C-alpha cells in the first residue's frame, strides 16, 4: 500500500502544503492565499491541490496522516478575538491578573502600555476555598457557594470559564472538583483549569496561562471540528495531527483541550525543518536563522536538540521588549526575535550614527524599492543596491524592484550622514547584520556555548541573503542552505515526532528527594503519555521517556536543566545526577559552587518518538553547472563592487563546487556569498558555504 | 582611526561594546545568588576608559547605578594609583559615599591591560545577599549598625586572592556561601569583560580610548540638544513624605540655560539620625534617571550623556549627609527625586512628565524561627503609578525603582505565612483629567510557631502622593496589625496568628477633574 503524509501550515500570507511519499521521500508542494475569515478554506484548497498532483503516482485514499500547524491561536490573542471568558479565583485573589508582577518592562519610558488582562474585572469571580503551599487542604469548596457563583457566570454571558486557584500546582483537587461541578451543571460551558494547563508555581503566570487557554478554546474547538469535516468531505480519513510549540505533535482531541500549546507551531516547524536538513549532513550544533520581510528569529540547537523554553510571551505591546506581553507557561522551542527583517528602517540616530530598526516599513508601504510609497531606506533597499537581490527576478519575477526609488531613499540618508550611496547601503546591511549577530551572541552566551562550534542554517526569504555575513561576524565556520521547497515549516512538521510534556513541580534538596514517590508519580505520567502518544499514531515500542530535572543550588532563583532517562529516576542515581548537574553548571557559568547544596525544583517528563529525520527529494532539472550571468555585487571584504557569478539554484547539480563572491537565486530567496569562500552543492542539493 | 570612521562603523562598534558589557552582565546575573540581582536587575556592569570615564553600561541596570561606578573607580585610584596596578588585580569597596549609597552594594574594579599597556577598567556592582549588621529598617541610627564597611581594598593581586579581605568578609555576613559566591560571580564578569575588550581590539584594530571619547561626545551633544528643547528658565517643586516627627522635604530647583541643566536641592530637610539619608552619588543617579526618562530615553548611558547636567545639595542635608549618617533605607528619600524633578517641569513640558506615584517603594522583612529552623524573607510592594497628561496611571507599578512583587505561592512555600488577600484598592488613585493608579492591599497571617521580627519600608501613611497640574492626590497608605494602625518605622516583634495588612498609596492624578 502506498503511503503519503501531508503537512499544512497556515501562515500570515500563505497557507502552505507539502505531501511526502513515505517510501520514495518524493515531495509535492502546494500553496494558497490564507483565508483569514475561514482559515480551513485555504487548508482544503491546498490539500485538494496536493491530492490532485499526487493522484497519478499514488492513487486515491493513500493519505496516512495530516499534520497541521496554524497561527489561529496567536492571532486570536493579538487581535483579542477569543470567546467571552469568565474566571474563578481563590477568595481575595481576583486582581492578581491586574496586579501582575508590578514591573515596568522599559525602565525609561514613562508612557508605557501594558496588555489588558484577557478577563475583565466584572468577569472575575472568587470562591472561598484554599490549599496550602504543600497541597494540604485549608478550606474545602462549598457547593452552595459554587451554585450561587454559577448564576453570576450565567449572567455574565461567558462561553468559557477559567479556574485558577492558589497552590493548585501542589494540589489540584479543588480545581478538578469545580470543573466537574460546572461541567455537570452547565454542559454547554467550556471549562479550563490552571493545573491541567500548566501545573507550575507562580500564580500570576499560571492564571494568565489558563485564561489564555480558555479564551481561545471555543474557537480552536470549532475550527478543528470543521477541519476534520472538510477532510472527510475530501475522502481523507487519515487522522489529523496538530503541531505544538514544543516541536512535537499531538491528536486534535488533546490539542482542543489545551489549545494554548499550539501558539508557536509554525516557527517551531521552521526550526525542525532546518534541523532536519542539518542532520542529513550530521551537523549537530546549529543556529537556525530565519529572516523574512518583517521578522528575524534564531534558535540554538545543540547535539541535535532545539533549545526548549518553559514560558513564552504572547501579544507583546512592543515586539522587542521582554515583559510587554502576556506570560504563558507553555513548552516551546526557544526562538528569539533578533530583528525586524528586510523591512527594517534605516535612519540617522540622535547620536549621529546610522541606525537600523527596530521600526519597520512592514509589508505596507514596504521598502522604497517596492514602489508602493515607501520613502525611507530599508534593509531590502540596501540589499538590492548592493547587488544581493536582483530587481527583475525578485520573488520569482513577480515583483520588479525600483532602482531609482532605492537610490533616492538611500541617497537622502547618505547625504544626512555625509556618506556615499554605496557606503550608506553597505552601512545599512552591515549594521543590521551586527544587530542580529549581537543578539545571537548574547543568546548563545546565556546558554554557555561558543558560536564557533555552530553551523548556521538559513531559512526565510531574507535569511540566505544575510546568513553568510552574519556567520562571519559570529565566527561560525559554515552556512547551510537547504532546498527551500517554498514551504519551510511544512517540512519541519513532517520531520516532527509525536510528543507530550508533563511536569511535576516539587522542591526537594537532592539529598532528601523522596525517590519512590517521585518515580511513582513520573511513571503514572509516563503511562498517561504513552496512551496519548499511541493514540497520536506513535509506535509504542519506539517511545522515549526522558526527564528534564530542573536543578539549582539552594538560594538561587535560576535553574539548570539536566536531562536523564526516566529509568534513571531512582535513589541509586542520585550521585550521578549530582555530578551531571555540577558539570552542566560549570559549563554554563564557568565553575560550580563549592559547598553549594543542590536541590530539584521540577521534574519535567517528556514522552516522544525519536526525531523523524527524513530526506526530502524533489524533482529538479539539476544538470547544468554553469553560471547564468554575472552582476555587480558588493564584496564586503574588499569594500568594493566586483563582477560576481549569478547561478540559478535549480540548475546546480550535486557535487558542484563554486567560489565566492557569488549569488545563487531561486524563486523564494537568494543565497549571497559576499566575499571569497568555497561553496559546495551537497548530494541532497543543499548548499554549503565554508567560511573558515 | 576615529576620524576615518563612518556613521555605520561607529554604530557597529558601539553596538559591539554594549554587547560585550551585556555578555559580561549575563554571566553575573545567572550565577548570582542574590534574588534582588536576578529578578530586579540590582546590578550594573560597565566599561571605563583609562581615565575611568564611562564608555558603556549594561542595558538592564536599575536607576541607582547611573554613573556611580566611574566615581567609585576614581576613589579607588586615589588610594591605588594606576601606576601601581598590574594585570589580574581587582579592587573592592562598599563604602556608601564612594559607592552607591548603602553597604549591600559591592563594587569591584579591575584594570584592563593589552600588551602590557593599561587601556581601561571593567567595573561591576551588585547587591549582596547580606552584608551583616541589623536587618534593614529606616529606624536605624548609625551607619555602624548597618553592616560591614570595606574601604577601598585590593581583592586580587595579579590574580591571587588577598586572603585577609575574603576572610573578614566571610566572617561578617549571614549567608556567607552566597555572599562569597556572588563575589566570584562579579569577578568572573569583570574578567570576561576585560578579555572580550582585548579580543575586540585585536580583531578590529579599534583605538578604544579615542573611540570612547567620540561616543561620549556624541551622547553629550544629543543630551544638550534635548535640553535645548526645554524653554530656558528656573523651575522648582517641593515634595513631602512622612518622616520621624517632621515630614521629609525634598525641595528641587532646576535651571535650564545654554543647553545645560542644573538641579539644586537647597531647602530640603537636614540630615537625620535615621537610615533615610541619601549620599551624593545616589542623589545624582536618581536625578539623572528622571532627566533621562524625560529628555532622552534612548541615549545609551556613558560619561557624555550627563555632562550637561549638574546636581548639588547642601552639605549636611538629607541629600548630602555627613559620615557616619545611616543610609540603609536611602530609597525612602531618593525615590522622591524623580517626582520632584517632574513636578518642577510639569508647567513647561506637561506632556513629558507624570504625577507622583505611590512611592517610595514598600518592603516587608520577616525573620524568625519555625519548626526549629530559622527563616528570613523579604518582599516588595508598590503603590499606584502617577497619571500623565495622556493616560491614567496603572495600579501597583514600581517606580522609580523596578522591584516586582514576590508571587504568593513562592512566599508561602518559603516563609510560614498565609496570604489572605492581594487586591486593588479601588478608588485609591487620585482623581483628575487622568486618574492616578490604585494602590494594593496585601494581607497576611503569621503561621510561625514562635514570635517573629518584622521591619518595613512603608511611607505616605499621612502625606499622600500629590497630583500634578490640578490633579488630586492619591489616597495615603496604611499598615495595620490585627486591624489596628501600626507604626512600621521601627523594628517590631509580632506573634503567631497575627494578621498584617499593608495598603500601599495610590498615585497622583493629572490635570483638573472634568466637570
């Protein structure tokens, strides 16, 4: 039987789809404009188009799986288009959503704006119940009080109720009892409880997370139902898998319970795609670098595993300001924003220097060279002027670039700064690269690594344009650019494993860990995860169960994660765990702490399949090795324009070796090598530039 | 080299320098035991040129450290001239007058050499987990009660620890493992910064001192241009808070002339024999902080940024006290400087200032024994934000410091207390065209099995935060023990089962109340 897997990613502009033949690894690609009012429509279009294309080779009814990622949750939070939500808190605590942490995210801005809580004060209710910090019950739930509360909730017009009780991470019996009570009395009302969504210490963050989950739950539920119906209509009976921010996928049923975990699925897919390409060539330490028109992001991957963050900020008021959004305690691939992309505006700063970003021309009016009314120079204008982008073949020739408009925009900045147009154009390019390199350098330092040990993997429309120059600034020895296929996140979805994250948040000094109790709790979580993973299509025999043990010295606030197999969670392993922690700590911080007392603050169980590393093959006319043309390109090491080779990517066969400076063009992007370096085309048609 | 640099190269090298300092700061924060360093960014790492002038400061530092480390370095150089320094040396002091205004802030300076030539200094300051002495309280009467004072001393000699300094420090603090751990964290940050600077120079050929002078000049010009945008003149404002008997008065007079701005605090209270005195470096730092918020938030901190600003206060006043005045609760007075400066400018640039917030910062420190073990816990609370000409103030926001609350669940896990309520005080923000932010109520019950010692920073129980330009004042705060008003200024002993209620003040309103 022929098997095909399909991935569909809804992005801001396009909905992308990729189908892969499981035996031959051949892929098919489809694309449609995103349909914001009814996102499922574009998904249907893309799936229908893929099925049509494949039919000749694989016949009907062969789809074994559909993996899906969507920006639905992100958009609902940014645009505040969720359901009317009520919330129930412990007595005396309904204002914690508004008191927040009392911090300002910008020390010097007197006029800062904070995001409003997702649940307004008149929709926030209190219940006189209480658990102690150690999970002991202090005051039980009174059913009569709860009954009265239901009337208020009815009157509030809420479609969904969030429950966030103090110390629920230690004992969620009250949250469960209240959820059951509401479900029994009001079957039409959707319910979400904080410990079920994020069993983590810190009430403001946990309660914000549960309100966000509740807020998007009705929307995601009806969306996923409609999508399943649509797939049915197309005679696709394969199960629908949903991508999570963690870089794993789950069943649509579980996704509908905790939709907040879908938040960053698209970017996570991008990282997995970069990683998948890197693993093909056995590069284990990579910097996944993605740059588009309005954003640039980076993720550090070490030993083949993407960094994982345990919290994420959604709906920031200021994109680049930490603390200006809603803190959500979800497991997500650790991507940082390092810039505003090709649309970043260049200007003379108050200090008389040439500064770039964070303000952006966005997609409207966009860079000056788009000819849509932009007059201020952007990074894209500079890239165009320097010969890194071609005016006639930009976006596959669909958008001719205006050279005069670019010159005028860069020229007026150049005049103000007393520079030539060439100098200013290279200045813009170089400053934005330095900004991105600096942000990356600090991010890598925070993780205790050296950039020189990494391979940069470039994705996105502008990523390959800037990747080589950034890698040189960071001292990274090589840059890999996988065949883009025009659907980056989808390839990542297809390489993603099924994955479940669960947490046991409990603090014990290492010498006093109640091993039997911890192990029993983790085993129970493991069993639950096993069932969920199998229902998500994983093979039970292949499953991996690991525990991220979060540790710190008593008295510290930051913890360090040490990964061990679930089977090693036992008293006899305590000494080895101590050694692992000290080794890890010393790598991060240069030394361990003499006489420090280590403690465990959380046990985070991860159940997953092995990473589905996969080669993707695309039919290509890869027979010519010659250059298509030459053009003037700015060599950033000579500091002058040179005549450089221009190659068309789809004509470069495996084994081709080229010398920079050069550019390699394809429909979605341009790979730029702005100085002397060796460039090889690898057997899967990835391009590798060797810099050092 | 500087003269040949174009505007892009300057930007790139400037970004690199700030990024070096931030990278060193990352090392300091992540290894620190002090939760106030980690969570409240109560630290700074800076790069100084060979004359000890500030070239770059870490991005996240709190206001109290603006421009203090260059002054500290000069005090150290007065005792240990640069000619006597060698690579691998490190120097330490926590003297309030030479450092940042109170003893817990430990300052460390290291010279940076390249090929045997002295090119600059790396410097750091961080709030230590403990510095000995009594627990912090405004009621303290002499500096000697506040802990161990280290005059400028050599800490490392060519990389070798000076045992006497380490031993004395270790013997005089409560949680010595953590204090010594943080000391090493600072040393790592300083060393890393020096190493990274040398690498940058090796890689780029940068003339660090000439470049430093260039960016200082650029910052100076940017600040001067911002000052010129304020109408010239003399502006004054007076702010009061509860004191010990007499109110504490901060009287501020600003003169704007010829692109320069001077701040003088004549007419402010005399120094007091309580721990609310503010040494000149802290007076300077908080004045510069307020002016930077108003004038030029995006100009990076360096020596040039504040050359056009001068700050003075009469000798022997609460803003320029004589040794050995106690200073541990300096924030209770220092936090009044931004509202004083903003009040002075409210008439001429009303849309760039905000009304007085429910500051100074509140804190509550509880120590005792429970179940046979000692415990100590400190947490912060904030009042409402002052309103501006365009917007209501937010409830419960830290200003001018940036110290957040402790989550209730963390508090209850670490101290024998139960929090009964944390809520907004409806209507406590001052009325006006725009309302001040509300204060908060935090109520907790002592669960310890024996009496506990409590101390507070809690002010504006009598004198509220004033409104601006016709706005009304916010509501005053209150501290209650079992429902009865309680004096938070002295250290007290309270009992198991007692209930403490802390109600922080509301922020001032802005503009007249609409009819």
